[in-house]
């Protein structure tokens, strides 16, 4: 009798503990979804899809030449939004008016708020960056713009070769492409042996007309922060563009959408997603087979495919691009291989709903349009030969309800609504950010 009583007390204590720790009972839908997730996982468990905490440096992929540190991440965070380092603008009117965040707006999921990102030569902001356009003093060819939409830098720690054509980085898909590095002066950095993000940022600082000068170090006050982040280096090397790039890379590696409902769900809280989001996740990981391509921890992949979408010049609103733009070639612009023509990197999917433009050419304006496009499986760009279209791109035959559920999962189930935790209250220069031109300052409330 005493033994039975003790057992009963143990069971009651266990029930109380479970309630206190919020242990939830899986519904039939949860059970089916969990089974599908495990089946889709490379590691046969849910951990494969769980993003680490942003301060768990041991769990975040990083370059062995650029280990993460709190000091380095803080410096990179400040530089990312610092309009005061835009010192090499083409025209005087463009100096100190833009930052990295001009084209990677946090509120827009760290993407441009409009169809095309504009750094030097841009003016205005709007609400989410959708109001940015050309500064009248610039001609199109003088602007710092690209012929493809800027990619999100969320979860970029899991991107092995950066940019839509994957040209940066000596590992991953770029193993054996050394003959191509000599054809582009930007790609000599691949010989340095850094990871793709560090390589891209080293060249990106120069490409986007930024600099680290005595003004930046002493008038703004960045010198002590370079000392803290790179104090083990000689003073002659410490305050370099390379170290600025390393700091930016460190910061970008911590931009993880680990508070999205799907992430919370994976960690055990089965109430984190709505029933519709759960059904949409099940469609993603079963009938729609989205996970065949979007299979890595960031729901992207280091692979390149053509799904037949239109290019950026076809929007009619993009600057300095045309039908002859080599960016339209996708991976082939870098590789030179005919079989790579019109293939673009598979992007990560978190916070897609924060901006109203999709694909490399911004040819879709809503997530519903994106889901419909894949469901119908009909290429929209007549300039792409049928044989170049990925074999995976074919009609999915999803029902109307499945389309709605999948759209909900992408729009809100994968949305981390707290990205402002990655944004500083101010930068050391005191300038407005992400843009510092007069119109942006007025629109963002920086002007009285």
C-alpha cells in the first residue's frame, strides 16, 4: 500500500512538473507533421532545422580565420548601419547618405524594400525602403545598383557560396572553378581561402564605395572598437577595410530568425504555430515537396536552378540593367558553363513576407503569387529554353486550401517578428540610418 502511494505521489509530481515546464500533448496533426519533418531531415531529427541562439557562437558556422566574438559582432553591427563610412560615393551628393542596410532593410526581412536595392545614387526611404529611388544628380551607370534583387542576409551563416550566382568563396560549389577567379578582379579574394561571406564583404566594402578613415576612427569614435575586436593584431593592420569586413561578417552570422513560430514549434511549443500554419508546414514537407530544394537549416540550399522567372530589367522600374545584363545569366555569369545559364541560388525562406518582391528579378509581388507560380509549374520567361528549366519545376496540383495553408506557413509561420533586436539605437557618427539623405531623414523622422 505504501509503495502504491509513493508511486502515485511520483506520478502527480511528474504531472505538475510537466505543466510547469509547458509540456504539450501532440495532436494528430502535430504527430503527422513531426513525422514528415523527421523524414525530411538530414539527421533524422528535428534538430536539423533548429537555428541556434544568436549569442551561441560555438554553434554558428564561421570562418576559422574570423572567429566570432562579442566585440567583433558589436563593431560589425555598428558598421552595417553606419552611413558615415559611405565616403567614396561617385558624387559629393552621395557621400555619407547610405549604408549596408540601405539594401538590406531589417523591417523588410533584411532585403531591399523595393524591387531593386539602391546604395550610392539613391534618395528617399518611404516606410520599409519602398520609396528609395534615383538621386537626380546621378546617371544610371553611376549608381551603385545590381541587375538582380539583393538577397536577404538573414541566416547567411548557412550560405556556402554567396550571391545569386554563388561566385564568392573557394569551397562548396566553387571547388574546381579557379580558372574563373582570374577573369574578375573581385574574385581574386577567393584565393585567400576565406569563407564566402568574408570574401564577399572584403570586396563589398570597396564595391559599395565605403572606407575606414581617420575621420571614421577618431571623429566618429570607432578606433576603440577596432582595438577591442582586433587587439591581437599590430596597430598598422588593425584599422583596415579587411577587418571592417570581418566585423561585418561576424555580425551577419548572428542574424538568425530563431524566434519565428516554426522555430519555437521545433523546440517543443506545439502552440507556437496556428493550425493553418501547421497544415501549411505539412504541405511544405510533404505534398508540395518544397523541402527537396529548401532543405538546409535556413530552408535554403547551396544549389542553383532555373524556374523560368523574369529578370529584373523586365519590371520596368530598375536602373542600369537591360536584356543584355550578364546578371541575367545567373550561375553561368560566374561559371561560364552553358548548362548553368539562367540558374540562380536557392534562397533561404525566413521573413519572406516582410517585403513585396520575390525571385531574383522581383517578378512577383505577393507570397500567394509565388505559391501559385510553383503550383501551376508554367515558366513565365519565354527567353529561357525549356531544357534549362529544372526538372523539379512542374505542376504540384495542390488544392485551393493547400495553397492557402502553404502561403500562411511561409508568410507568418516563418516570420521572426523581432528583427529589431539586431538594430542599434544609433550609430557612432550620430547620422541617420539606414539612409542619411535629406528626404530619407525627413521620412524616417531624423529631422525635426
